[in-house]
C-alpha cells in the first residue's frame, strides 16, 4: 500500500495530499482503503501535499475615504450619442499570470435599422 501511495504522490509532483491520494487508490486503482489509513501512512512516511493558500480579493477599501459622487444619478438612459460612456474591467487568472480585460462603450449605441 505504501508503494502505491508514494507513486501517486510522486506522479502528482508532490502536490497530492491524503484526500486526493485516497481518491486515486479507491477510484483509480480500485483498492478498498480508508482515508484515515492513507493519512496515517503518508504521515509515517513523511509525505504531505502542497498547501496553497487561497487569495481573497485585491481591493482593500479605506473606511475613512469619501466615496465619489454619482455624476449620472443612476440614470443610464441617454437620448444622443457621446453623452455617457460606461466601462468594465475583469481580471482573469492564467497559467502565466493575470490577464485584464477592459471594455469602454458609449451608452447610446445606434439602433440597427430593423429595430426602428
């Protein structure tokens, strides 16, 4: 059993902990084994998974800061172009780092001719 655990852990480049090793043993190899036994055998062998702390958001608000004024008073309906512009930015994590996508558009888009 210990050889299987060491192989699974090595094949995962040392990232799998006892829950994933247990899943590989039970589901992948079909071996009937208890999760606690896998955890104990890994502990006895000095094997542990890689612990990655999750990141929580990147914005830290200043509780004493004065919020910006709402210049449009939440009125997003406009009757002519080039009067109100809206924007959005999104962060996408990738294997090489973070990728940011920003979009800016006029709130008054011309309607297609078939909508008039």
